[in-house]
């Protein structure tokens, strides 16, 4: 079928994946995940979530929290597999619970590794260095710009639209590898992603408040009264104008006119009234997409590179699924399969890192070319009115569109 230029630019599937969700839906990714050596789909993981959480006891009279001694041997077996890869391990160290836990276990087993960290200010550097002193490790920090990687080349080689400002911070971490004169094919990057999957991505208090506000906004029809231009300029605050059933799914910072139609895919989860069920269903796609991101960036640089996720361990999943008690404090969400308890016992973690680490994305000083400006015009995106986060988002996904010749008529020569 021969589409007009306008029809191509408004293609719902492409814009849904690239503009609205930032990451492809789970099954659409070029990264294919396995569970017990079998390919897994979103439908399979959704069924596992339903089975798992429907069998849990949420508020037992005598709650027995999971102790790390119950599962740490399973984790360690997973971590020891790194040795068989015969590559130098590099841990992406944020200073949060997951990466600190992995670092401590690496040290316990005398697995030599390098530790790369992103910190946006001196306060964050101090927290990370204090942890590094406790762990007896050396941290290599990112610089404020890419010095060895060619961003334009990476954007041309990227295989799916996983692009967003947080991804640029990953590139800064990867840049350290070349600074240290290591080839990507000679190392294995270790990422702490995956621990949240055990917790069902439970919402915090702010997100619960956000859902209440969204219900009020939609009930009073405010989302239709406020102009789209104002909505577009609000960034994250503008997410309050989205349907309440998508309250716990990360949205785009740029809203298009057909935004509500584009996220209807996730409405199918709204019939789960229990938020403990609905939340992991919604987040399944985005969180696996986020995990995919480091793989995709590395693949665009060196296809022989490796990434290892020790928490994405089928035996650890099996252990947690068999546990009948939900392992968290619903209001504070502090336990998280008792990793914090472990870190406090071993490192006095709370005295060093008193609050959850917040990851701030990197914003590069981008300049739009003629093709990008034309695309913004076609999609009625007010470039002079969007904020820095939205601008970075637009720069990256517009590059993906242009580099892959998506939605463009050859007659326009753009």
C-alpha cells in the first residue's frame, strides 16, 4: 500500500514504539530473552506474574521475611558463572543496593573486576567513594562528555529505538572502557537490573498519589480542557493527563494529538483491580526494555560484547515464587528480598547511603539539523517550547527515524 507522507508520519505503530514508550514492547525487541534455556514471551511472563502473586499472602499475622541466607547461595552460583566467560568483569556501579551487593559478593569470591560509576555531582561521588572504601575497590568515574565513542556512528548502528537521555549516561560508562584501553569484546559488563522483577515493581506513595490525581483529572475532563501545547510543555507533570490505568507505566515526555489512542495496548491490564497485580503487568515491557538498552548500545559498538545480569536467574525466580509471603513493607518498600539487611550487616550501608540512589540522565548539547526540524514541523512539536528532557528525547528518536528512513517519502530527500 502506498502511503502519503502525512500518513507515514502518523503511523500509529511506529510512533507508539518510538515516541511514546521510548522502548519497544517486550516481544518486539531484537533482544530475545530466555528462561530455563527456553525463549520467553510477554504472555509467558505475565502468566508467571499472575500465578506468583495470586498465591502470595500480603498481610499475614506472623509475617516471616525472607532472609538473605535463604537465597544467597543461589545468587552466588549465578555470579560464579562469570569466571567461565573468560572475560574481564566490569560492574556498572551506581552505589545503590543492587550494585553494592554484587560488588561485595565479587570481593567475597576474590573475582577481580573493574568498577565504573556515573555521578552527576560531588555529593554522589562521596557516597560512592565511601562505599568503595568499605568494599576495598577502586571506582572509575565517567567524564562529562564522550571522548572515545562516536555518537553519530552509534546512532546509525542502533537496531531499535531504545534511545532516551538515560541511555547517554550508559554511553559515558562505556566510554571509560576505551579510556582504560580495553576492547568491548574482551570484557563482560555486569548490570544489577532484574532485582525489581522479584518485587513486582510495586508503586511508592508518590505514584499512588499520581493515580488518584489522574482519576480526578479524567473524571472532571480536565485533560481535554488543557491545550495540547501546554500539555507538551509540562514534561513529567504532563503525565498526570494520561489515563489512570497507565499511571504506573513510564510515558513519553512529548505528547502527540493521538496520544491516548497510542497507549491503548496497556488498557488490557486495567481489569486487574489489585494494584499489586496490575503494576508488574504494566511495567514488564518497560523494564525489560530498559534492560535491553545496555545490550543494544553495546551491540551497536561491538557485536561480540557481553552483558551479564546475575539477578535474572531462573533458580532465584523459582525460589522467590515458592515463598508464600510478600517480602516487602508495602508503605516503605525497604526490604527488597533482604538485600538492605545484608548490606547493613556487612557494610553499615544505611549510614553511608541514607536514601535510594537517584539516577539523573545526561543531557548533551545537541543541535537539530534540517531533517529533524522538518520532522518536528510535520508532527507539530513546538521545539522552542519543550524542555531540555523533551528536546533530548526528540533529538534521539528523530535521529533513529531519519537514519533508518522510517516514515519519510524519498521525494522529499530527507
